[in-house]
C-alpha cells in the first residue's frame, strides 16, 4: 500500500522579490513498511522535502498525498492531528524539553492526541522500553548523553504508533558509537516491528542503513535505488549493547 | 490538551523562572493588596459606624441645622435651631409622637481641677435624664442633674470615667469644682466605664445642662442639634413628618423653599454613611486598580519574552500535533497562573496590612474597631487577577499560536 506519493513536487521560496526554486518537480512513492533514506549534500532540498512530507509546510506545485490525502484536503486542526497520530518526528537536535523527565517528554504527543488517558502510561512505558531507556525514565533529559536523548526522541515519535517515522539527520549531533546505537534502534523498528521510516541524511554511511535510497541533488532526484549491501547496525551490536548497558 | 496538563506545565514554567515570575507579578501583588486593604478598612469603618448608628435606636431622630446636603460644610456654624424650635417641638399638638427631646451644644475645651488639666473628646451640653432614658447610661456615683438644673442654668457637670480618673485619680470627685473656659462647675455625678455610645465615647465626655453650655461655655443661644426619641419606633415616619412641618412653620418657610434644617432618621443616616463610604472605597480602589493595569502590562511584556525564548518549544509542540488552540490555551493559562499567584499573594498581604491597620486604629481612633475581611474582596482579588491574566496574556498567546512549526524549529 502506498503511504507517501509525490508527483511533480515543486517548492519555491520568495525573499525580497527573489524567487528561489528548491524542488524542481520530483516524483516518487513510498510503500508502507519501507525504510527509505533521502540522501543529498546540503542545499539539495532534502529538509524542504521533509517539511512537505511531514505536513509541516505546504508546497507550490505538484501534488503530495499522505495516506491518500493531500494537505489541502484537511483543515488546520486535522493536519495537526495527522502529525500527532500518524507521523513521528526525530530531529537532529533532539528537541526535547530539557527540564522535563524522559517520561514527560515521551508523553508530550499524547497530550495533543485523542487517546484515552488510561492508555497513556502503558504506551509511554512500552515506547521507552523499546529504546532501552527504562532505567532512565524519571531522569530529566538535560542530564542524559546525546545518544540517550536521541533515543528519548525516538520513543516520543513511537508513542502514538504512527504510520511513519520521519528522522531528520538523527545522528548529526552524535558521535559514531551513539549514532550507530540510534541507527540500530531504527533498524530494529523497521526490521522487527515493521515500522515505515523515512531517514534524511547527508551521510552516505548513515543512508546505507536503509533498504532504499533516494539521492537528491539540486532539487531533483538523481538516483532512486535499492541498497543491495545494506549496512547492519547489529554488526556493531557487541560494542553498542555493552555501551548501552553501561550507561 | 487536557486542562490538568496545561495547568501543570504552567506551574512548571512558573517554577523554572521563579524570581523573574515573582518580580513580574509584583504590580499585581501591590494592586490586589491595595484593593483588599481599602475594602477591608472601608468595611471596618462601615461596621463601626453602623453599629454606632444602631445604638441610637430605631426610634431616634436627629435634627441638624443646614440642608443636610453632605457638601454643605457650613453646618457647624449655622444657628437655625433655637429655643423657639425646641418649645414648638415640645408641644404635643405639633409633634404628638415625640417622647423625649434633647438639644445638644458641643464645645471643646480644657477641664481643670487644682492644677490638673485634661482635654476631653467632647464637652456636651445636653440632658442627663435623656441620656439615661435613651442610651441607658446612668452615673454610678453621685446623681444626674435634673430638668430644674437645666432651667436654672445650673453650673453642674457629670464626668465620664476617663475624665474623672485623669483629674481626680482615685479620690472622690462628687461635690468638687472643675473649671471649663473660666466657669466653675460642680461635679454631681460620674459615669461608670461605658465606652462608645452612639458616636460619642461616654468615658471621655463631660456632660453639662445644655442651657449652661449655651450661656457659660459657648456663649451662643442656638443649638447644634436636637436628638428626639419617638414614642414607638413604628411612628418614626410620622414623627419625622411632624418635626419637619413644625420647624418649617417655626422658621416661617414658604412652601417649596429649601429647609434650613434636616431631619435624619437612623435609616437615612445609615444610607448616607453607606453612600459616602461606598464612594470613598470605590475611588480608592480605582486608584489601586491603576497598579493592576501597570502590572498587567508587565505580565504582557514577560509573556512576550517567554514566547520568543520558547520559539523552539512551540515549534516542537506544533510539529508533534499541538493545534493553535492548544498553544493559545497553554500560554493563556501560564499568564493566568502568574497573575493568580500574584493575586493570592496580594490578598494575603492586603489582609495582613488591613489587620495591622485595624489593630492600630483600634488602639488609637476607635476602641471597638473590628478587623473585617470582606468575602467580596476575595472574589474581586481572584476575579480581577484572573481577568488581568486573560486580557494581558491574550496578545502573547496569540503570537505564540501564530508561529509556524518549521520557522519555530529552525529558530536557534
């Protein structure tokens, strides 16, 4: 089933009368259950694309359907609800509430959802469990390491059981080992639990953790290829698991 | 978003910036404290005066010179109440429901006795008989002066408890002579410790026959007021009407001409006092309310700062599914929490100041001043501070809700 469908997607920005085209009519689709990386150098338009895919901004040309519907078919509140219940977001700079606990951070999307409050605790604990942070659940997140913070962000993106997780440079602020630990979690979410993941990165190594890569350059798709020799985070598990348990 | 979590996050925001928040709400604290103080003292004054008017008794009427208009400040110097009026009022065919009447002449001055000097709160020319019958106050040593003493302008006096102690100490005062304004007066009685009775502190009073006060102490031949008691409180309206008619005739006023006297019933006095205090309280409260407006602007300022500081957080919340409404609610509630905390602190402070002020007033001005903490003040304090939060939080909250999630997430 097609979850994400872009046809001739264009995005232009106008600043002080200067029109800059960022996306030049790109088309692709992503099926449910895929793990796709959108790779490209900086300035290639990948963040702009992610904003459109995540219903965070509108586009100037072409059509984009998420789960069969365009942004224009929703009211503003419905868009917020789609973002809340059907999409999970993981950002490069984590974007956690530093003074709040892991538990409260993971709860944040539930505050805006229609899910009954009695389900919340179970969902929060299960999400924190899946990223291996139960032993930190009551910690304020500013006390955690970068890798742990990103895992909190992943747990937060999972808590509403979204149709897709959008991860925007999730390893960009992390050292290699923590980055691998994060990628391992994403791979597990896809391989074991069947989550659909769209990963944005400029790093080809990171991109190769996915099963398919869209290579973006200057606002167009240069290549759309399956990844044959997929990088497996588990190869590093021996080190990362140990590290994870140590922390 | 659930109200519970909005409120929790608002209290978190307050806790994170505790000193900033407290400084911000200082304007609200001062405004609410000032309003509570004014209202509390206003209610205290009202209760005190109401109680004193109540002691007058429902069947008592006071006749004052002047039109009775509160702006007519010349009342004290008017001489429109005379002996002729007194005689006219005493005639049963004129005012059949009149049971007792006492003209009053109030003078101020020093009372001396063998080198001891004391200035009582009031030296009143009146009738000891009336005092006893109306206010149930009788001397506990000596006796009252009689109607005959009044007729003869007898130079006699009854002393209040404080006056007696100040001048005579423990020794007996009856039969001794005190001097007021160069006139020697024989002490015939001493009142027991009584306190406040209908506007005057009996303990701090010297009572002499009104004729004596007119002739020897004040050197006037008019009266400053008549205090009249009805045969039955139910007849006060008729009594008032008869007094007015009698005095108009005695003063030879044409129909339609403004009266140069006024007849105050207990009810009218209560209403007048109530009006004056109400206006005064409202006026002082509105001065205090200016502080609330200033405080509100402070709230608005700090909320705008907070919205800018938390641009990323707002962007994140929106990306995670917060609607405009949810963001708006969050920041409005934060503003209300700020002002409400200020309002509660202000109420407590205002209550404390009012309590201290009533202690001070009780010790100096009026011994039976009561501390009153009006429930309306609490409602007003909570209501007004919530309202200030809503009004001045609205603009910053709208600014927060307007932010687009990507702009906000990009913001460093």
